[in-house]
């Protein structure tokens, strides 16, 4: 099991189908669990996917159309029932704070969950953790909508050959990483740059309901994994425009222009059956040279390993 992976809880837009739950996603990022857009039925899908309430410590909502939030009451109640011991942070567009409150207090239960709300006004950094920075950007939909981007800080990859040649080993390696320089056993000063190469951090983008817009491209910029709505096929491009959605081809274009690596398509209209999948993936692939994955409920998709750094 990968330490960084997307657990797909559902892939349907607007209305679920026999094979697709309302959309919902858990991003596992080391010890963090970020639950994105819990649509109706998410609590049960978590059970099928082997995801526990305790694994979630952050909830990110893009907007308050039902397929992106109707699962919230059940998930929050379950987290309280299971006495999740940690603080849970919830991000959502600030304009619709009242909708969040209504969802949070939909049913009566003894609420012992330590929930910290982080309504997002505007855009920018939402959270800063050692393992990542979480950012939000505005998207173009019929109601206030934000997309999310998670970026690991860039680091450096140590070069074992050069370390060995200089006789640097054991705790000295960690010290060099922390302090940036040290004196090698032969008395020679050594800097971190001499024995390492840049290592780009991993990046993940979550782009839900939107038409083509600047925010979508910014979220996907050089991302290793882009999870993107592709509600419609090219034949329904007019509907996509009318309702503020993307076609699979447009999702491919975003991934291509942003220099992304893996494109995960999801949030499909109920009009498409499972055998339409190849068509949607094909339309995205035509615009995007990288790998395209058509998400299915309960899939686990590993975040691709880091891009090789310069010289590595
Ligand atoms: Zn929507």
C-alpha cells in the first residue's frame, strides 16, 4: 500500500448510478487523510473502501452542490460516534458558510467531534504543514467554487557516491542536510549543494465543477496527479458550457498545458454507461500526452513518484 494515494469513494456527478456513487475522494498523504467533496453515501463507501473515520483529519469542499456535500452530515456524525481523537479541519468557500452549518447540524446527535472550520475567502494558502502546503484557487461555476492544490516543499536528494567519496556517513549526513555545510573527515569544507541535487516535491491538484478558467490551469501546474471533473464528452460540449462544467477533452487540455503527469478523470454525467469510459478517456488522451486514468468507485490510485531532479 502506497503512503500517498487517492482512494476513490465515488465518481458520479448530479445523480448516482448503479455502478457509481456520488463523488467523494480520500487522499492519503503520509499520516494525513484529506476527504474531498463527500457526496451522498460517502460514509458507506468508506466502509467498502476500507477507510475509517479516524483516517480523516481534513475535509475539503469545493462547493455546496449536493453531489459534493450531501455526505457531510453522515461522515461528521460517524466521526463523532467513533470519537475521532484529533482535530478535524474543514475548508469550504466562505460565501456559503451557512450551508456548511446547516449540513453540520442536519440531524440530532451528541457531537463530540473537535471540528475546526476554515472558510476560504478569496484564494491562497489554506494550510501549511511540514509535508505539504494546501492552496485554494477560485474556479468558474454557477455557485462559489474553489479547487485545491497540495504541494510538498521541494527538497534535495543526497548522492551516495559523492558522500562516500568524501567519507561522510551516519549522523553527519543528517547534520549536513539540516545545517547545509560541515567539515569532512579530511578537513575539507563540504556544502549540501555539492553532495545532492534538487528534488521537486510531489504535487496534487483537485479540480471539480468548473468551466475552463485560469484557476484550473494554476492548480494543475506541473502536478504529479490531477483529479479533474469531466462531466461531459465532446458531443455534449454545449451542455458543459451552459452548466459550468468541463468535457473530458478540456480536462486533457488543462493537464497538457499545465505540464501535469497523471490525469484522473471523474465526476461523470449519469448519461454515460461504463462502456462510454473508453470514449471519455480517449478524448482526454487526444489532448494530453501523459497518462489518463478513468476513475472507478473504490479504486486506489497511487500518486506517481516524484519527478527526477536535475542530474538525477
Ligand atoms: Zn456543481
